[in-house]
C-alpha cells in the first residue's frame, strides 16, 4: 500500500520493458533505456547515469556475475578447441599453452565488459535493484 504522501506509480513506471532489445543494447555497452548513451565509464566502471536519457545506473549490482559468465563461455569454447588441436596436430605443450593463454585472455577481455552491460540491461528490463 502507498502512503497518502507518496506518489502513485505511473503507467511508465509499471510498463513492461522488453528484454531482448535491452540485452542487445547492454551487449553493445549502451544504456538499456535509450540505447544511445554509454553504460560504462572506462573498461568496467558503471556510470552514475546515462548522459543522453538521464537514466540512473548507479544502483545496479552486477557483482561477480559477468566474471563467472566469462569464465564459463571461455572455458566451454576453448576447451574443445584445445583438445582437438592437441590430438590433431600434437604441438609442443609450451606452444599450446602460450597460444591458448593468449586466446583465453583475449576472449576474456572482449567478453567481460559486454557481459557486464548485458547483465545491467537484464536488471533494468526486470526492474531489479532499484530500476
């Protein structure tokens, strides 16, 4: 129930937000609301608010979710490729370790900010954590 002193939620506050466009905007590291402003300041730091639409972003809580998803994806992609390349080509173990270490770091650096943006967008679309 709402107190008489509080504003009642408007239709805009309770309207359904589409998940798929929000996730795509987040993946591109854009504001989940307007899709124009950047959601991250620098590599992983979340902006206080969107510079274009003024959507507050400071209260999001992605925590360790993007890191876990990054590890999950990188591991599931590189492990079969590593097994295949080792059995097919029999490279020197040092060469194999060097190549796949660089690949794992490159994939992780690419995926981490995009997954963080997508996680913020998911929270925004589902009105989690104060959105």
